[in-house]
């Protein structure tokens, strides 16, 4: 494998990962997607508060503040608060970031 094809493959994969994280961050801020992202909290009767209930441009700006917190949370806390699917996504994300570093 030559270095150019390795660089192209890495660039494509990193680009797709950034697009996926950006879309996740934007969709999570939308009140219409609350039943998808906060299903467990809603089923337990907890209220989900969004900063802006009206249409605003701020809701469409991606935020990455959740990424460092995701690395500090224990797996038991993730399983209790968000469920098994979120735990699997976090494990895959951690594995990918560790795999890239080596």
C-alpha cells in the first residue's frame, strides 16, 4: 500500500467521522428528536429542557462539549442513564480513537 492511498483512506474516514459527529450534535439539540435521544428519560417522566424552544440559529450549530465528558463517564453510568445502545456507540468511539493513536 502506497502512502497516498493510505492518506486518502484516512482522510475519507476522518471526514465521515466528523460529518457523523456534527450531525449527531445538531440532531440532539432539536426538540423534535427528543423521543429518539432521550427516550429513557422521557419514559421515566423526566422533563427535557432545551435552551431555545423557538427557532434559532444556535440550535443548528454543532457543539463538541459532550465529547470530553463522554470519556470521563463510567460504563455503568452510561448503561443506567442512556441504555445499551449508547454504551455500544461510546465503546466503538473509544476503540476507534485508541486504534488511531497506535
